[in-house]
């Protein structure tokens, strides 16, 4: 040591160490994404194949919720997860970040590691019922629903709409089938009702 200086090595504390681990993990994922770039056509084909593997799976790719006497429809969280899994070089997560007496708030992050595009979405869901506050188990269910909605919205904010719409339309077409099968399906439905 010069000038008789004493060097002390200070151990990193828990939070600082976790920050360094997280940074290293992200750096590795981004570097890997740059080396192993996605083949967009293959990603779309894989997601199309998975979303339309059968009618039952295709039916989980959309949702319908009654609101004001009408049905609101759209692509589901299940479809978002199928697309995310096949898109590659992608991170997505959701968690409940707060709970009050009236609401549960969830936050989701979707991050395309290859393009370095990230979106954070928050969603609030009411935990109130007509008769008052929900039971604890229903608050957990509501929190999970908020997580799903936030994750779906985050994923669909990062992956291009042209991709998500194409796969959603294909899943809906799988449910309907082609025109030659329509009459057969109608007969099956009526037979089932009898």
C-alpha cells in the first residue's frame, strides 16, 4: 500500500447484492436476445399452430363479458401467453402492488429484450360487492384477475398488433370452422340441446 493507506473491503448488503444480481441477469438476457434473434415468421407460425391446435384451445383465446346489454369481446390473457411464449426474447410478469378497502391494484411489465421495448401497466379491480366487502378468498381471486388483465394489456402493448390480431382472428375462425362444416355444427348443437 502506498503511503501506508489501509483499504477496507465492505460487504454488499442484501438489497445492493440483489440489485447487482438483477442487473447481471438482465444484461445476460439482453445479450442472449441480441445473439439469438427471433425469426418473426416462425414465431407467428408457432403461435398460430398452438392457438388453433383444437377448438377447445381456440375457445380460450378470446373472452366475452356482458356490459350494458352487450357483449364485449376480445383476445384473452391465454392468447397473450401463447403469443409471448412463442415470440421469444421476452419477459412478462404481473403482481398485486396494493390493496385498499375498495380496490386491488395490479402491475404488469412486458419487455421485448431484443427490441428493448418495455411497457408497465397497472389495473385496478373493485373488491366491493353490493353487500359490502368481499371475503379474503375472493380478494385473492380478484387480485389474480387483475394480474391477468394487466399482463394481457402489457403483452399486447409490446408485441405488434398486426401479429396479435392475426393470431386472434385465426383462433376465432377455428371456433367457427369453414362454411362446409357450419351446417354440421348447427345440427350437432341442436342434437345436444335435445
